[in-house]
């Protein structure tokens, strides 16, 4: 017993000594900031002890399973059912319409009008084709309120030949124009039927042109165009114009610059001026260079460029150099729904006797012709699609132009013999002024399906002139509406409506500085021409895939409005004709 007690006390003493020594050692040497882990603790689960014995049944009676045999008796069953074979549904196929390369149209109408048109296109081979067109529109007139003949005749034609090869495509064309008009707008009541006796106010324009264009693949030069035109009249006037343009892509320091080079020559003469028999000559030669860099980044497309023009006035012997901006941009705000665009551009506009006569066939052969300096044309807008079938375009612009051409009535030369048939207040001259134009408007296009399309456009203009009292003969509003409707496979119809707002014109006597006629110091009179509305419609029927007949009605409101001062237009007009399509 004492031995066991001794062992217990000895063990307690050793435990207390070791514990005290450990505390002292920890206090003196243990670094509380460093813990060395010799081996991480890895827990484990011991396997469960399973009973490996199968208990035995100690029943007095053990049931024995009986063997059971299954016998299946197959009895055939007679059936009269026969499944029907599947058959694919048959779709109604619409026969593709036959497309023809050529057509001819001829119509006759009121005021003894004739309207004819022929378009030809023929493929000589896989790479060659020839074609051409001929158009004619004439009327014998018959306006009751005019003093002179008002018939007109307008014929244009052109023939073309082209090739489309692997590396390039090109074509050449040769054409001409023949037009007859009358200066029938005699100033009334200043002149009467007695004054109109013996006056033949007819005059003729004629012209011929030759031109062509060429396009290349995988070369520095993309495309080029060239045109030579001679235009004149039966009053001794003549004009020649040569215009050539080349477009190319030039790579500079990994930047691709699209560059357009333009060469333009114009020269012509008139036998006399409006008052005297002094000959009028005009001519200029200009070279233009327009480099442009295009940047495309996600929804933004930006064109940065400048237009440089050198002008040589061959008659005055003067040289000028112009620099114009050539910047435009577009940004997709909401995919195709809203696209914002804008820019500022400018250029030198080449005015010609041909362009003036096509815009206003009642000009006199006594014009002063100089180019227009369009300093800048700034524009902004929003365009896009309201739906898959409806698109819109809202736009605004500001244009600053020096020497803008304006049509103004030639005043009656008081105190001079009226030797020419265009000196009775019935012709127009051209005056030049520095004009600023502000405009805003919009367009709406509806394409419901292939059978119905509609287009609507309207613009409002505000003009500011520097020298002239008004921007002569320029309207303040322009609006138009176009509708085409394919009623059925056989019937088709359409309509067009135009509205043009008020315009300002000038009439009266030529201002002279003559003390014998002091009352004529300010003999002119400013006239406001009313706005006019012109409604036209047509309907047609396809007899077969080649032959169609049609009927047209023009100026359905029968407004005898004046498109130009003293020039009323024909009233209600009806015309009927046929169109035939064919191949060679």
C-alpha cells in the first residue's frame, strides 16, 4: 500500500515538474507569430464491422415452388382494313412573268398630242450588248388666251454599245436632241392681236453628244466618264462642252484616299445681246481635285475631304482658285430605325446654255453665262424605317451661293425697234446674285407590298438675296405625291400630284437713262405668281404578257396656271395609248 502511494506521489511530482518546465520554456522561447506545422491533421473513418454470416431458417416445413407451364394458342384474325398511302400536298405555282428586253409605246391625246417611246436592248454575246432609246412628245397647242402659236415638239434619242469583261467594263453612247418651242407668252394687255400679226415666235434647239464610261477591277483607277456635247439653236447660238472625270483609290501610309479628278471645258457664243447686235462670247476651263478619306467604325461612317478647283475664264483672261469643304457623316442611332446624318459640301457649278434651255425653254438666245460659286451646302437630317414597309427622311439645309443663276423676264426695250420675236415681254434672261437659301422638309415612302407603293415629299424654302429684290421664279414650297397600285394581274393604276408655291417675277420696260422719258426711271412692276396644284392619273390593262393599253389624265383640276409669267399651261388633258414588249 505504501509502495502504491509512493508511486502515485512520484507520478504527480513528475507531471507538475514537466508542466512547470513547459510553461517556463513557452514563456521564454515560443514565438507567437510563427507556427510550424509538422504534419497536417488528416481525419479518417474506420470501417464498420459487418456481420458476414447468413442466418439459417429452422422451419419445420419448407414450401417448394411448383413449375408452371404456359401455353399460347395463336388464332389468326381476318381484317379488311387497308391503310391509304400518303400524298404530298400540291402548291399552286404562279407562272413567272416573262421579262422582255425591249418595248415600244405610242399614245394620242387632246391638244393633238403625241407621246411615243422606244427602248431597245440586245445582247450580242455574253460580254457585248447594244441598245438605245427614242422619245417624242409633241402638241399642236390651242390655248385661247394667248396671241401666238403655242405648239411644241421635243425629241430625244441615244444609241449605246458596251462590253462587260472580267477585268473591266465599258460603254459608249451617241445621241441627240431636237426641240421646237414658241415664245407665246406675249405681255398682255401691253400688246394686242394687232401687235401679234405676222410674228413667228417659233425657235428650235438642237444638239448632239458623244460619251462613255469605263470601270476597272483591282486597279488604282476605279472608273472614268467622258462627255462631249454640242448644243445650239436656229438663232446662230452655239456651245461646246467637254467634261471628263476619273476616280481612283490611292493608299498613303496605310490610309486609302479616294480621289476624283475633273476636267471641264465650256465655250460658246450668241449672235447678239438682248438690246444691241453686239456678239456675246463666253468660255471657261476648270480643273478640280477632290480627295476624300472614309472612316467606318461600328455605327459611324465619316467622309473627310476637300475640293480644290482652278478656274480660267478664257474670255476675261482671269484665273481663280477655290477651296470647298467636302465632309459628311452618318450614325446609326437605333439600327435601321433612326440614322442621323449631316455634312458640309461645296463646289463650282458649271452653268450652260443647254442646262438653262432644258429648265426653261423660253430663254432668249442672249444669255450671259458664268459658273456659280457654291461656297458651302450644310445639311442635317434623320432617316430610317418606321416599319418594314415604311421609311422616312427629315432634313434641313443652308446653302450660300455666289453668282447663283435666276430666271427673270426680259423687260421690253423702250425706245428701241422690236426686231426680235422674243422682245415682247415673252422671253427670259439670266441674272446672277449672291443668294442664301434655308430649307427644311421631309419624305415618306410606303411600300406595303409589291402591289402598292406610295411616296410623299415636301420642302419649304426661304431666300435671301444681295442685289436683286427677290429670288426670281423660285418657289417657297414644293410638294409631291406618287402612288402606284397593281390592282390585279391585269389591271394597274397610279397617280401623281404636284404643288408649287408662290413665285416672284418682274415685268415692264427696260430701265433707261434718258431725260426725254423721265417717267420711265422706274418702269418695272413686280408680279406674284400664284401657287398651283397639278393632279395626274393613269390606268392600264394587260391584254397579255406583251400588249398593254393605258389611259392618262393630266391637270385634272383644269387649272390654267402660269408656270412662268405670261405662260399659261394647257388645261385638262386626256391621252390613250398602248405599249408592246418584245425580244429580238
